[in-house]
């Protein structure tokens, strides 16, 4: 049987160091900075880059004040990041086996309290030797990590960016964005608070560029109001902690998160009309490399979503 590399002559000459050098030059934009990042001399780095271009048979950078990728370089960049990501995964999996584990799963999320804890517990009940690593980050960053194969699956809002990413997606629970405040907050004393009445309170909001922040700004714009300027930008965990204090902060959480905290009697929903629509919460993953462990985790998510 012929080798899959027989028709790709340059592949047998390719080394991981080639890819490491290539990505460092792209990230830094200069040979000097890339050499410093990799602790190499500039002549040595230039040799590796020249050798890679000879291997591929195409120039990968346009030489100028800052090195820019050619069209061939753009094509190689995504593949290089994924190949090095796979090497990192292989190393982690081998170490896991050596440590007596049955595999490693890397999960990215911007909603750490929604679905994820129970799904992890269910997965580890069925496969007790599995190690799970969780990364909390905004969705755009998580999608980049998924493309580099640094995470296996993402739990997040299925906004336009996720749906148009080319990755597989599956809606798990419907959701909405709710304005929230501590119990006893002045905004909760009137029966029908108005949007404009909330603007002068100190707001705690998600970071600019996050899905929930974009939804929030669009909702205020739809009411012909300028979105309030936050006094704090933070993830949901810190937003909840600040809300539970005595200051009259106002913030936003997904309805799924509000359901988790409401039984504690510390925060409540500020019932603005109309409510703020939000994309479904779901899973995002790379369909053509779905391993057994990722499939088991997706099944655990589906089971837990039915109990929401």
C-alpha cells in the first residue's frame, strides 16, 4: 500500500522547527524579534526560514519593513498552527497515559457555570480516569484556540461569529440576557422600571468585544438610548460578587446564570420591557476530528441540557 506522503515530496523534508520558526516570524513581524523569542541567532533563524521556503517551493513572506505573509504563507499559517497544536495534544495525551489517566479533554467556555460542571461530573462518572482542563475566555479567543486545536470543544453563545466559523455547532439550551441587581436595589422598588431609569446607576459589564456586551449595546441602541459607560468590566463571576455588595451596581447575566444564583436570594432580575434577546447556548467543535472523548462529552452535555 502506497504511503500517503508519496505524492507530497516536500512533506518528508518538513520539520516541526520549520513551523515553529515560521509562526514566530509571522507573530512578531521581524526576523530579529522572532530570533529573540526562540532564543536563536538571527542567521540561524534566517537559515530555517529559507530552508522552509525551499521545502515548500514558494516564498512565504513579502520582505519589507514588516514581514507580511504571501498567499501561500496565509494557507500554511493555519495548517502550521493546527499541526503544532496536535503535537501539544499528543504530548499531553502521552503524559496522561503515563500518569494512569484515560485521556485529556480541553474545554473552552465563557459561561463556566452553565451546563459545564454537571457535564464534567457526568463524563468523569462514566470515565473516571479522564482529566478535564477548562479555559475561560471570550468567544473570539476561544474560536482561535479551537482553530489551533488548543481546545477540543467550546460551550458558548451561538452568535453569528460561531455559526459562521465553519465549525460544527449544536444548540443545547435557549437563553436570554437579563439585567440584574442585588435584592433591595432601588430599580426593583418600582413595578415597571424603564430602560432610561437604569442608565445613571453604576454598571458592571462584560468586556468590549464579548458576545454579551455586543448584545447589550445593541439592545440599548434599539431603545434609541446610548449604552451606559461601565465603571467595571469583568467576567460573570466577578460581576456577581460585586452585585452582592451594598453598592447599587447593575449588571447583566444570562438567564441560565440567573437561575443558578436566584435561589440564594442575593440578586434578582430587573424586568425591563422589551427583554433582551440572546442566541442559544450550545457546543462548538471541529467535526472532522471528533475523538471518542469529545463525543462522550457532547453526549453528557446533551443529557444535562435536557434537565435545564
